[in-house]
C-alpha cells in the first residue's frame, strides 16, 4: 500500500516542482517525467491524438465544471496555482485569448492545482479571467492525464479538440501568439 501511495504522489511532486526553472524542451506523449517548459506549443497530428480523460469537479465559485459539458467545442485546459510566478505572468494572455475566442466555439477551463482555496480565490479576483476554474487541491485532474499527455509542469496548458482528444500542450507560461495561433488552428480543423 505504501508503494502505491508513493507512486501516486510522485507525479504530483513533479508537477509542483514545475514552477521553478526554465530548461526548455518538452517530453513526448506519455512521458511523465518533469521538464521545465518554455511555453511553446507542441501540436499533435490528428491521427496521434489521445482521448482526454473525464475531467469534472468543483469550481472555485462552488459550481461544478467538466470537459463533457463542452462536448463538440475546443477546450483550453490550463493548470495553474496562485503561488506560481509564471502562472501570474501568463494570466493576462489566457484572459485575452479566452475573451477573443469565446464566441467561436472555444472554451477555457482553469485547474487550480495544489493551492489553498483562499489564495486561489484572491488570484481569480485580481485576474478576473472570465472563465471557470476547477479547484483541484489534491491534484486528481493532473493524475487523470497520466498515460496520455500529462501536464508535467505548473503552469501547463492542454488544448482539447472538438472530438475530445488532446491536440496540443505547452509546458510553462504560454505566449499570446503561440496560444492564439494554436487555438485557432485546432478550432478550424
């Protein structure tokens, strides 16, 4: 039982460590090792895409959100935490791209990871992103992606295509042009 607990906690420890450093490079699909990201989008060919796992849970505002609620739309899933400097730096980029693409079949969903709820709520009050955020203190959402295309850093951004498959991933803080171009490409497929 102890070995199983350790094997479940190791990927979470790796994600928490992701907010430090910036070495560049991205792991391949299915690789669960940590690599500090540079924010560049890695786009997967349609034939190579893996289905996103079921994601559902409570939001910071007390509602419930899920990937299934956005079936047939492109979903940008961003893993963040209030204690993460790069997460704070990328928040305005995510907010702007979310606002510009909302009416065109793109939805954004944040995943607040390993955070205190009060700190996450303060972050959201400051940033006013305009989209819901799952409160995932235990890290269950990130673990659900193990065996597909794991987030592997904080922040991480996954783009889920209209068929519910993982179309792209960025490890580290995303840049406006990279995110907008990738979201548009996946939306227009």
